[in-house]
């Protein structure tokens, strides 16, 4: 066992609850939180639902008496799928609107755009979407999956259950797919996969002319070895991608696709029948059979007044982050950033699969990994579920990262501590 693994195990062992206030509050006595999601542009297809989910969570918390006896107020802004605009809107929320915390972003480009703002102004961002790792900020909590909680388990599933030998790493051209695929390529080669059996390709946001790209995938998969596509395509480009797969007759039994950014919300916009059997890897699906999930779905349908509105993984990540923040604020007795940062480490809250998620010292959380098959009704049949996994912010498969850990507890308070040298490298971002 590596020194990093031993230290990581010790941290987990060291970690592994708030009282709800049900009194009345004055209408003017409020705590503001920011909601920073794209409501227009290429990412609106995914992010609008997260805005709605946050409004629901705020409404439900206010029914319980709010937080610290004060009413919660959501301040919603639209960064419009424009990464620099995310930073402007984040600064507005913190400096002008005086929010206590912000819940938002989807793409890593948007997260990296706002990160310096949160560190400069010492506020807190809860980021609810899977990402590439290789980052740990004192001011960000990563409630979506790190690569070891999604990408690597998905590849392992395809190797073991589908016998895949050739790999197409297909992504949108920005930091999350690029870094995730760098990790996946190193991981695959560590498992004996040859470089010529890995094809990497990127397309722009909003890409729609998939005929040539899908033809390349089809040709790569005709070499006599079982081939799969690992998709980090984001946003509305997914719709024409899957349509073109069907147009060219690519079926799941021939070349399965496992996606990291396609969930129930994205499937609601396309005819899923030709896609039955293709896969997605998340930490939650709407089809999870658990009483807490059934209640969450019921609440969501009542809030949206639409029984056809689906739930998805980033909604669960937002739910976990919001409830962890509420619990930490109640424990600290204040929304003051430094005190909340101290109180939130080790907080455990229910997830929607019937277990709990714990906030770890690296500002990531514990999550089970689920693999699901697309069904004709746009839902997923869960074909594999792991026990809870701790998010690993620094990949064991990249040479510059394998000796790094993050622990934001005092006295270490470091996002990239090198266990080989015994030194902190400074900021973890």
C-alpha cells in the first residue's frame, strides 16, 4: 500500500450529527444564497433543472423554519453559458447581493472561472457536477463525482462485463474531458491497453454535425476487437450525437457508449428507443429504489406541478451539498465562511440511494457508483452499484498527482500536500 493510500485511509478513519429549528421568522430576517446556473445558451439544457432544484430545496427548508431561525432567500442569476460571465455573476452575488454561499456551475470551465473569485472574497461554492479532479480549493465543495467515483469504475465495468479492448474517448473540447481522458488513457495503459487501441477526439460546445465523427468511431470499432465509447460530451451536443449513432446503426451490443454527462434530463429531449442498452455512470439515478428517493421525486413533482419532470444525479449532488451546508451552519451558529468551513468537515447527510454522504477533509464527499442502462422510457436500469467511495481529488495515475493529498483541516490546511516530500505545494488549484 502506498504512503498516500495509508494517509488517505487514516483521514477517512479520523472522520467516520444538528437540530432543526421550527420557529417563526420575520419576513425581513433572511439569509441569502446564490444560484449560479446557466438558464440560456448551450448548457441551459442541463443547468436549468438545477436552478429549479435549488428553489425547491430552499422552499422545503423554509417550511422547516429556515436556517438559524431565518428565512432563506435564493438569488438567481443567469451566466448564460459564458465562462467569464460566471466570474462576474459570482462577484455580484458575493459582493453586491451578500449571499452566504453559492450553489452553481456545471462545466469545469465555469468552475475554474469563478474559483479565484471565491478565494479572493472568501465565500463558499457548492459544485454539484462530476469533474476531472486535479483541484482542491479551500472555498469549494465538490459534491459531484471525482474520476475515481465515475470514470474509472465505468471503464472497469466495460472491461469486466463487456470485454472491451478498444476505446474511443470522445469529449467536448474543454478542461473536464481533456483531463478526464488524460487520466483514463493512463489508467487504460496501466491495465495493458496499447496506445493504438485508444482513440481520443474532441468537438466544440454545441457541435451538431456528427456524421464524420461517428463514421470514425464505426471504422475504429471494425478492427475485430470489442470497442466502446467513453463519452464526456457535454450540453446540447449530446442530442445530435445519439441521433447520429442511431442513424448509422450503431447499437449497444456492437459499440456500447458509456456517458458521464447524459442523464434523465438530457434523455427527455430525444427518442431513446434506438439507444436502449447504452450506458451512463453516475452516483444516482431516478430509478433508485429507496423510500427517501420516492419522497424526493414526489416533492419535485409537486414543486414543478409536472409529474413528467425527471430527477438526475446533479440534483442529488445539489441536495447533498445544500443539506450539508444547512447542517454546518446550524452547528456553527452562523453563516460566517471560516466557521462554516470548520464545522462542515465530517458532516454526514442522507443521499437519495438510502445511505449517507460525508464531507471529507479534501472537500469531496463519499458516494456510491452506479452504472445504468438506458431504457426505452428514458430511465435507467441499474446494472451495478458499488459501496460508497471517497472522492480522490488527485489522481493516482498521473505522475505529478500520485503523491498529493488534500486536507483542509487545521493545522495542515493544504490542498496539495506531497506525502513524498512532506511539504504543501501551496494552493490546490
